[in-house]
């Protein structure tokens, strides 16, 4: 009977799979670290299947998921492989202490009816005394009102001031009036979040980070805008006031450049 390697023995390790996917996506370790906030030494260590720098199994699983999404991999098979190699997931915490706390909870205090009755009696006595004193002063008060002067009907009425017109709020359509002497790029994350990197024609970084779902950002340069989209399928792209109709797939990494004039991928 011959002994051969199973298909599972031929598949790459966790670190090797993450490294191959990163290289295939055209990303450097620095770019992945910047988009995921996972420090560069930890990214290098994980790609070498060294998880000792993660700080424990919980952090290791979180780093694996974060790096896998950044390079376009499904994180769950990698996490399952990590659990199989490191003793599985931790057992859930038993709920017994919660019920013990419920049993030792103190009984609610009963209302002090004696104090409530005393307070009610004091309130009644005070109300009666106030009514008696008020009744003695009522005639003089009425006389003062009768002898008082009548209100002047010709008093000037307060003039109502007209509220100032609210200032117009700039609309999202302002990008349609993009200046012709510059290149204007607008990115809208309408279908999900995506890591993006934006540079001007001198290579100066204008933005590098996550664009969350529902957010949008606009960039301008006098010559060229260079883009790297970590998940191009989540982004709606507008260049010089016109929407780019290219439809990118979910998780697809795209490197694009745009200049003045009609939108045209570089």
C-alpha cells in the first residue's frame, strides 16, 4: 500500500497564502499595514507563519481576518486552519455566575408609610394656613386693582423682524462644475467600505486610509491624480464631473490615473 500526500498537505500555509494574495493584488507590506493598521513587523511575522507577536489567539485571529480582507481573500478558511493548528477556539464562559448574582441580590426596601402620613399632614396644615392668610388680604388687593389706571390701548405693538434668508448649502452636484484647468476626482463608497490611496502628480500622498460606506471624498490637482482602490467594486468614481461607468468586481484592487479632460484610465 503506497502512502501519498493528501490535497490538504499541498495547500499553502496561512502566511504563505496571505503573502501570495498580497503580491497578486500588487500591494506592498507598507500599503497593507497602512490600510489595516496592523504594524509592519507583525505583517512580516504572520507571512512567515509566526503568530507569537500577535499577543494571543484572539488577536491572531483578528489580524488574519483583517489582512485577508485587505488582499481579497476569504478569511474564514484561514481562521479555521489557525484553530486546527492551535487547539481550536476557547470554550465559552459559563453563565452560572450570572444566576448566582441574581440569587444574592438584596430584597427591595418596603415603603415607610409612617413618614408618608406625617408629610401629608404637614402639607394639609400648611395649605389651610396659606388659604386663611390669603383670604384676609383679598379685599385690599381687589381695591388696588379697581383703582389702578387702565392699560393704554395705544401702546406701540412690537414689530416683528423678518428673519434673514438662510444661506444656500452647497450641493453634491458642485463637482459637475469642475474647473477645466485641473483634474477633479470624487470617490463615493456607496456599496461598502474600501481602502484607498490618493497621490498628486508629484507623488505627494493626499489620502491613505479607509473610506467607510456612505462617505465620499473629492481631490484636485493641476495635472494628475493617481489612485489605488483596495475594493474597487464598492466605489462610485467621478472624474472631472463625469461618472466613470467601469464596473469593478467586489474585492478587486485597481490602480488608476486621471488627467485633465474626459475621464480616461491611465
